[in-house]
C-alpha cells in the first residue's frame, strides 16, 4: 500500500509540474536569454536555506503582490521580519542541546509574493521536497573520487502562508500529499473546516472571534448605524460577513457595505474615490468597519487624505492593517481615533537585538536581505542585481545602522510566527519521545516521518508561548482566541502612536473607554462620536420606522387623547379619559 501511495503521489506531482511548465523560467540570478539578448527576469526565485536533520518548508510574503509584475516591492515588516523570526526561533531551538538531542531542524523558505497563484507554484517545491531534499545537486564529490549520494532530509511540514487566500490555495495542495501546514496570520473562518483543510493548523484564531470583538466595540459606544469597507478576497468577504451577522443580531444596522477589488490596477484611486463618496452619502453612519489588508488600507487612507475627511468617520479596523505603521505613515491625521482589533502578541525584545545586528555583507542565509537593506535606506549596494523597484541613486554606506532612529519597528505579530515553529518543534519532540525513547538523534522509527502521525502530534502540543501563556491548538486546529484592542492616538506634542485600550480573551471582553482618544473633530454626545441613524424619540412621541432600514425612524407626537404604548405606538385612550403628562398611560 505504501508503494502504491508513493507512486500516486509521484504521478500527481508530475501532472502538476506539467501544468505549471508554461510559467516563466526564472533563475536565481534573475537573467534569461531572449533572442540572443540577456534580460532581467522578475520575480527572481530564491530560497533561504537552513540545514538540519528534519526540514520544514516556509512561505512568507517577502514581496508584496503586484498587478503589473506579479511580485511587487520587498516588504520589511510583513515579509523580511517574519522570515528572520523563523530563523531566529530555529537558532534557539537548535542551540538547546536537551530539547531534541542530536536533532536539528532546518528550513527551506520561499517567497509567496502575497499571491495565491504564485504561492501555489512555489508550494510545488515543498511537495518535491517532501519526496526528496530540495538541494541544488543530488551528489557531492569527495577528494575527486566517484560521486556519492548526498544525505537527503525530506520536508515534513510547512509554515505559512500569511494571507488567507494564499493559505487556502496551499492547503488544498498540501493535504493531497498529507503534509501538515501551520499558518501564523491566516484568519479566514473557512480554514476552520476540517473536512476541507484536515492538514491545516494556525497559531492565530478565526475571524469569527475578531468579528465578535468588533461588535462588542460598537455596542460599547452604542453605535447602531454603521458602514463597512472590505476587500474582495476570502479574508474580506468571510470576515465582514461574520461582523454583519453579529451586528444585525445585536440590533446594529449596516448603512452601506462596499467591496474593494483585489486587482484594481490603474483604477484603484478612482475606485477609492467612489467608495468614499458613497460613505459620505450616509453621513449618520460615522463608524466604518475597514476590513482590508495592509496594502489596500494604505491606499484607502491615502484617498481619505485627498478628501480631507478628518473627523468625518471613526475607523474600526481589522488585523489586516490595525496596529501597524505602514498603512498610516504620512497620513496619520486621516486615521486618528481609529480602533482596531489584532491578535494578542508580545514584542520580543531579544529579536530586536538580533534583527538590528544583521548586516547585508554577513547575513548570507537570507538571499533577500540585501534587497531589503536597499529598500529600507533607499540606496544601492554595489554589485546587487537590478529590480523594478531599486532604482536608487545613493550608494549604501558602511555606517548605516538598522535601528529605531532609521525607521525600524518590530512587527507586533511576530510571536505567532515563532509559535508556528515551536508547534512543529514540540510535536517532533513528543514524537521522538514515543518513537525513540532515550535514544538521541533520529532513530530508525523516525527515519521516515509520517505526515498523518505528525498531524496528530501537532494537534496535541502544549507549551508556554512568548506571552507566558500556555499555547495549544483548538480541536479544529485554530489558535487560541486572544485579541488586543488598539487605538491610534495623537498626544499633546502632535505625535501619533498605537495604544492598547482593551482585549478579548476567550469569552472575556474588556474595553477601557476612558483611555480611547478620538480625533478632535470627532467628539459628540458625552464626548464620544455618535453613529446612529435616528436619536431616541422624546416622551410622548411614537417611532415611525423607515421601510428601508429598521435603525432609521421619524418621531411623531401623540395627539391630546393618545398615550404611548409599550410598542412605541400612539394608542387612543379609553373614551372619557386623557393620558398622563408623560403620555405613558
């Protein structure tokens, strides 16, 4: 049976490789020959490699998605930092001689470019690596003698992707080959479905819990009439659907719900202008749910800046952009007062020390680091290859330092990346204890690691995370539902920053309303912005609810001989009687 399964896997892989054979052939050097002329090829397919006895594949959005080039500019906070966090975590695991005695965990790390189609092609490399090591050469020559076969270490699991659209595509492939996958940031509710994604895990919770936190915020401020802006992706559609369902169940009405296309290209500015005009057409819906990823959020708030809409709306943000600097940079005033929800995680100070010590001439295991350095300092390192995005005139100098003064800030969600690696490490540790006992190294029982068995060990891991709380997967493979509520504030010196103002932990929700600062133009009733279609009717007035929207009504006074019934309708008094002064009876 095992031979039949291996044969079927190989046949399926061959079929997939044939299907992808028309993809552009990109070499590590990024050069191909067309008509006898050498031209640059983009994107360049590279791999970050860490040798080990057990190999994990990993996908990170090292570059952003591009409507023109497939892969856009390099991303430091969302791509390079999580990649380096994985390397940092593997270093710590492998340096602990007692954790997995005589066993090291290695990695093969690829770029997803935050594109589901591109990531799917990259994931095929993991399937090939699950059958054999993905080394550049199958053989190693020793002292000029006949070639000997290099020791092979197949890939046993995959870390990633970041976005839900990428993880869904990759998960559909990996499950066919029984290869466990642990994502760090993918939050779509669809991924909780174990019938569809039986080999998928994640260290972050489903957006169902994020939706609950958002609705709790709306209820806390009595915002009963809201609008929504969301992206046309599984992340956006499923996330906003969960918010709207919970909102309606709580008596909150949606004035307008507007979708942002994922691939708008040159029409993106026009699209956002239209969306903002539709929001302005519903001015009473002051609270707006913004369910976008970082790139689209940045473009959206650029449009808000163009429209000079300071104080017009209160933004309630999702984890796709909340708590981050890139979407708000140079347009802070347009985002001021925003309240966002993001998975709870601790800043890891030791990673700051590690990351800021990296240099482009010594960090050779990360093939994208020089490109990231050029992007960060907007300079060129002599001898580096051209890209569509590194046309800088300044030459990088040796005295450049990557720190807070030069713009470095740790991504606040890196803990989830570390926990993805730790989950695999603890699963392998538990497997080793059962399969090998006290025997160090990979015993004969672990020479071949079954994906089915590793999946079972993953589901049962339990360890202390960086936040000093126990980490374990939910029965459906999701991470624990723990969220931080953030508020984007301006201080008395006109400096902006994200401040923690609440949390959701399992079933407990807390919001420090007095700590929340809104834009100075936003305050309304009792010092808080108002987001309701109609105010409560005064005594002696009945509600006449709009046929279009249950949150909108007019207030009509009851006549001299009418009183207000419990249903808020004017009702005739019995013959010969008059209502009391308040017209309640």
